[in-house]
C-alpha cells in the first residue's frame, strides 16, 4: 500500500511539475562556474592527465576562483598547466553548463510520457 501511495504521489508531482527557465538559468550561474569543476577534471583525464593531478589542478583553480570572486572559466583559461591540455574553445565548451545535460532531457520526457499512461 505504501509503495502504491508513493508511486501515485510521485506521478502527481511529475504531472504538475513546472519548469521556470529563468530560475534554472539563475541557478546555473550562482557558482561562477564552480559547478563545472568536475567536468573540467574529467576532460583533463580524457586528455591523458592523471586523475590525482587533474583533481589537484582543478582544485587549485576552484579555490583561487572562489577566494578572489572570479569565474572558474577565467581562472582555468589563465592556468598554463591546464591550457597545455585544453584549448580555449574546449574550455568554452566544457564550462557551458547548457552542454552538460547528457540525456537528462530524454529521461525526463520518458518519465513524463510513461506517467501519463499510468493514470
């Protein structure tokens, strides 16, 4: 019974979910790019940088950006250690949160579509 109740409650939530693009955009920009630090680290490892080294490079840049109130993209773009591996165009792409949603849109659409069939 509890599972049935939770499923019905979840479906009601999904059916009435409202996305406000302006709020999403504002939230994406709250951290001055710090939310993209993991992606930068992952891209560095794809370029052959060791995981620990990539982590250390990104951590230093993240702390610098936070302490100085700068954007992470600005700090990463000025890091000679990082720009040895990533071009300016790659950094631009990596730091754009709009390009980092993977299959999230399709997953949400699938859930909403399936939930319509359950009512």
